[in-house]
C-alpha cells in the first residue's frame, strides 16, 4: 500500500476517539478465568427480550433470504399510533447510533458547531467529528442538573445542532417540562434541537419533559428513541427519530435503503404490542433502583438520583481501581473516568440477584482496597 493513500484520509477522522463499549462478558470470563460474570455496564434490560418479540423473530426467520421492508411500514404504523404522528415523520436507524450519524451527515458542514451539555453520550461528538464539525461542550451544573441557560449562551450563528439527552447518560438526571419549554421558546430558529430520549420510557418523574409534546407544539425538535433499552432488543440494533416531516425527509436522503434489518423490524412491532413485558421491565427497574440506592447508601456512598435504568455514585476514590477490582470479582460496571465523570462508577440496574451480587462484590472490593492503604 502506498503512503499516499493514507495521506488522503480526511484529517478530522484522526481527532475521533474510538468508542469504548462495556467489556463483553465472554472476554471477561476468559481474561479473569471466571465461570460467572455479571454485566451491569451497558444499560441493557436485565429481563431479556419479550417472549412475543422472540416468537416474532422465529416466525420472520424463514424470510431472511428477502430484503427487509426498506420503508419499515408496519413498524412506522405502530409508532404512529402511539405518538400521534404520520409515517413521513419517522426515520428508522440501525440503532439510534446510526440516527445520530445520519443527523450529522444531513446538517453539518466542516466548522459548523454542535452544542453538547456534558458529561453525556459520546456518539454526539463522534457524529460531529466525522463531518468535521466543531463541538462546543457545556458542563452540567451542580448535581449534574442541566443548565439550559448556559446551553443557550453557547449557541452562535454557526450552531446547527444542540443535543439534549434526557434522562441523561451517564448521570440519570433529566430535563423538566418547564425548563424545556422555556429553552425551546428562546433557542434561535436556525438550530435543530435533538432530544435523545433513549431512556424516557423509564422516567417516572411527573415533571419530566417528553419530546413528542414539544414536537406537537411546533418546536424545532427531533426526538430520538430506541428499542435497545426498555424494549430489550439491543442486539438487533433498532432506533428511530420522530420529527417534522421536512426534517425527517432531509435526513432520509442519507439513509441506506435497508438499514433496519428484517428480524429487528418484526421483533420491534411485537415488542411494542407487549405492554406486560414493558410493565414488568419498569417494575424490575423501579425495584432495582431502590435496592441499589439503599445498598450503596448503607455502604456510605451518595447516589445521584436517576430517572433511567442506571445510576452513578461517587466512589470517593479512584473509580478505575474499583472498576478493575470488580472485574476480578466477575462484575462488569463502567468506570466514570471513561464516561466523563471521574471518581464515579456507573451501574446499570440488573435483576434483584445481580444487584445484590454487585453490592456484595463492592463491599469485598472496598474492604480489600482499604486494607492495602
Ligand atoms: C443516550 C443514548 N442514546 C443512544 C444510545 C444508542 O442506542 P442504540 O442501541 O439505539 O444505538 C445509547 C446507548 O447506550 C444511549 O445511552
């Protein structure tokens, strides 16, 4: 290969920090010689997929020699019914990761600005950097609460996108209706506000903003949601965005024709219809948050209140050390350092058994680390 080829690589790509996912369970088992590993690292649904979704996948399997429906009609019809929108307002993606990339490809020229309250989900930076955009990071306020005035102050003539993730990954904090209303009324008309609601189905706070209401209110918003979390289909990769038809139509131009695969579409339609599985998943989460919060507080930690299916807490020490020690115990968490919240650890809610194994392992790890000092 000639050196010239590498010189042709777009220089902005070298600025991209590759995404570091939660460690796969198989890898941890192999690396640490463990029989049992518990993964509480990627905010997945610990109940597993709905039986109805699994049946739909089995039924659809005989058709996988065919291309999927590129227009995802059945799925869009189901989503339209729930959200009071039309199919032209829905864009499907191979996970909302792909939706973020498509939004970036649609709106960003080199040098265009993207405003991102942080710490938050890393793919917003990725999307901007792939397109040579400039990211403007606005720190969250005290207690990781959103400071939307500061976000507004960071908007300039060059701003094209503002990402608001609510409930926010990795902090679990959320944006209240009133704050969102006031922000959207003031944000300049040339800015598209991307509301990432990957975890909104878990939120129980009565005053939590719901993007669809603001979309119906005529604001410049696009709402992203996913089947990876409450709907427990992360492995199939299916996310979507709902927005004004003209905006969705523009983003559609970047979409590959068959980006949402056939099994994912079938499973998603079935999962949407399975209210029982969703309610059970919410209950597991509610109970898990209470269990983890009480257990962590008993160990002397303070927990950031969360509206999602994960929480962060202040380790009051080097989070990387605790993360590593937990790996040896067969527990995969996420170190806050890797997520922009150094000193904290992020735990996804597991089953009651997984949560208590985590708490026990943490207790052992902290005891050992304290003895070393
Ligand atoms: C806030 C947020 N948005 C989007 C995603 C990506 O979801 P998907 O699996 O649909 O690509 C995640 C995944 O963890 C997330 O935390």
